[in-house]
C-alpha cells in the first residue's frame, strides 16, 4: 500500500442524504472534497447539511486543517473527478444508472483511483460489469446512516475487484477512524441491513399481532437487549452469556430455547392495513414530539455513546479491521 | 392502588444468577429482602454476588436506607415468604416444579401479596393453574439479565391474572426505576427474547455461511445499527428514518427493500458442525481477553449509557410504562 499515493482529494458523486454526510465526514478529517450533483438546489442543500453537522464533528474531533472551505461543488461530474484520489459514489440505486455512470468513471479515471459505491441495493459484481478498463478498482464501501456519526463501513468486492483495492479502501476508511467490516461474499443488503431487517420483522409482527404497542416494543428493545448491542456484538455477548463456560456453554444451554423461539417467530406481511396499524401505534408513541427534537436527542446520545466506547475500548490499530477469522 | 399497603419486604425464591441480581437491586432501592434457596452454598454465593454488584449500584444511586444488611437468607421457603409484601420467584424452568411451588405459595400467602415470576420459558396461564385460592395475584415480571443493571421488566398476566395485579406490579417496578412493558398476549419468550432470537438467527447464518467472521458481524452490529438500538427502539428509529415524512414515508420508501431482504434471511440449523464454526470464530475474536475483563468492560459502558440516557431523556412519570396504544 505504501506504493500508492496518499488519498487527499475525494470526489463525491451524488449529494443526497448519504453523499452529504460523507462530505461532512471527509471535510472533518481534513480532506479536500469536490462534490457533484445535477439536482437544482444540490449545492445549497449540501452546504447547509455540512454546516449543520459541523458542531457534532467538532465535538468528535476535527483533524488538522479540517475546514468547510475545503469543499468545492460542481454540477459537472467529469470536472469533479478530475484529479480526485478516491471516489465515493452515492447515486440512485438503479442498475441502468450505475452502469452508465461506472462506464464513464472508468474511462475518466486513472487505474489507481478507487471507485467506492455506497450502494446497499446492488452488488459490485453487477455494477462493475460495465467497466471495460479497470473494474478491479471498484468496491462497495457501504456506510451506515449517517456516515458522519456512525462508524461502520461495510466493504465488499465484486467478482472482478482486486484484493489490493479492498486492502487500500479498508486502510483509507480505517485511517479516518471508521470501523470496517469485510464481507467475503456478496449478499443482498450486506450485513447491517440484513440484521435490521431480521429484527424489524419480529418487531412489526409483535405490534401487528397486538402483543405490544410500538412504545412497548421500543422500550423492550432500547431498555433491554438494545442497550448491549451498542456495546458489543451478538457473538461476544453470547460468549459472556455462557458465564465462566463462555460460548461453548452458551450453546449447550441456549440452543434448545433459541431453536424453539425461531420456530414461532413471525412472518408479517406489510399490507396497507398492517402498515396503518404500525403507523398509528408509532404516532401514539411519538405524541407531540417533533422529528427534529427526536433527531437531536438520538444524535446527542449517539455521540455520547461513541465517546464512551472510545474511552473504554482502545483497540489495537489492527482490531478496527475485522476480517473473516 | 393507594388502597394497597406499601411494598417494603420482598421474598426472593431461588438465588441463582437472576435471583441474586434481583436481590441486589431490591436492596439498593432500600427494600428488605428475605431470600430462600435450598442449594448448599446458596447464601455464600448470594452475599458474594450482592457485594460485587454494590459499587455499580452505588454509582447508579442508592435509595435512602439501602444496605446489604437488609438481606436475610434462609433455606426454608415458607419462612422466607412469611410477612413478605411481594414475592419474586426465580425457580427452575420446569412446569412440574413451578406448579408445586405455586400451589404452596398460594396457600401460604394472603391474597394481597403478588407473586411475580421471572420465568421466560413458561406462561403464567400454565403456572397459575396450580393455584386454587388466588391465581389472580400471579404475574410474569420478567427481567433482562442482569436485572440490577438493565432496566427492562416485561409484565404479562395469565388467563386468571387480575388487572389490579398487573397495575400494582407495574407501579412497583416503575417505582424502583425499572422500565416496564406490558404484553397484551402471552407469547413464547415474551418480547425481548424473541427480538434476540430473531437477530441471532441472522447473525449465526452470516457467520455459518462464511459471509463474515464473528468479529466482523459484531463490528457490524455494535458500530452500526446496535449503536442506535440502545438509544431508541426500532419503531421510533423508523419514524426518524423517514425524514420529514416520518413513519409514513419510511414505509413508502423501505417496504420494498425490507420485504426483499426478508425473503433471503437465513434459517440456520445449529448442528454440531455449525456450532463448532461459530465457537471457533468467537475464540478468534476474543483472543486472549478474559471473560471477567470483557464483562467489566461491557458493564462499565452499559452504566455509562444508562447514565447518558437518564441525562438526556427525562420521561414524564407515565411514559416509563408503555402499554398497548
């Protein structure tokens, strides 16, 4: 990796919610960002987003030289990627759009510039098939919303992605303080979205069946198991759940009940009636609290939790990259 | 409820992990506890547990008069429940054992003493069928381990449980600072264990399939969606995930991908080979770190997170009880 030139200048393609949040993060890490989007008010929205995110980023710690003035905007994509060291692409999740875009990027960019996609709905094997020159520098770098606050980045290559690209992308994100996970196989939704989907399915089922209200299930999650899932993952918690016998004892003790519960987990269908029931129950939970008020509360506690974890968990440099065992 | 005499003296039946943790909590809240267990070293283990838990309870705040000296131990169950105002039962999860125990308790205790069971594997309708006198005062009060740290208590009655019992148990736990959830129907595993089972199923699947290691999936959870699940529940986060359009917009936007992911979620079978693969991957993640070291780290961050939430979220007195909407 030492053969590659340092990554200093990032091109952001697509400045919707995810692209804007990436922009804020890269700027906070002291990088230069050139952002491109063809939407009419894109620049105004982007600069407003970055400005609003800045106090949180200051609190989490700006890199030397970090400044909002290191952001350039252009509606002209080819101009944006010119002399970029790394591209973070956040375009619409349509394969025809992505193919056209990647064909163009592949022709515009030197072979050593990585093109990372934030896509969650498409695989890199699909996307990179459009690149005839250097498909090996294309990789999924999927953040968890909002990327400027949540550390996770999922990294997965397509059939033609090179090992060097995956290594270099991992090092880049890790160097910015992100927590990267490498997937060894392409699966729909990557990992985090699948975990969310698995949990949400049972949540919706229990509310739809009238076992519990939205407020009730939210209390059960956020004052129960959810409290620990922002501290350690399921596997490590299972290890501790086995007492002195660790993970071996956990499986001896809990395979029975766990398997029994799997048999009765729900498979709800999101009909308009079920959606209505879920929506009504959420409104009863929310009451008069506004979305900005709740967002501010969520992000305030989120930052506090991230600070707590960085205080108590000082991982070795390598442990921020969790590859397959 | 004001007609009932205050709850000052708790009988704990069964002082295993859950019973010991309940004991520590009740003592920290200034209550008197009489604990019963027939195991040979039960008293020593219990007092050791309470002593070890005490610094954390001091940090979270002791009630006036709270003291470890308010604990009495006896191997004699009938003596323990004599003059108890509330019973928290944590016996073995076998229906024959519970039936015999509840028949005995029902005969020993005045009608106004609530018998709350920590059971997760049995329903109260099953258990209370053994009570011929006052089955209406029996209720599930299911904590999340460890009860002295994690606020959640799930409350659910059986077919014969009275509304007054559910109300009074809810008020009792809420008054101790617990976060209670009322279930309107009895379902296996209640809510929190089902949510855990739903998540764990996909976690095991992704590791078993070689998509990601135990370390990888733990990073994806605990630095991704898990960070938010200890702050707000799935339904409220969906509401915020819909942007200014809230939960309605969330379902418009995400019903498609969510439903598509549900179709491809895994259904692993915990064969010895699959367990071996999961266990090996956990050991690779854990490395040389000891269980006590990891437990201390988990609980330290857990307390910090609970403190953060109580700092930023000051719920109205009623909002700690989340009933069906």
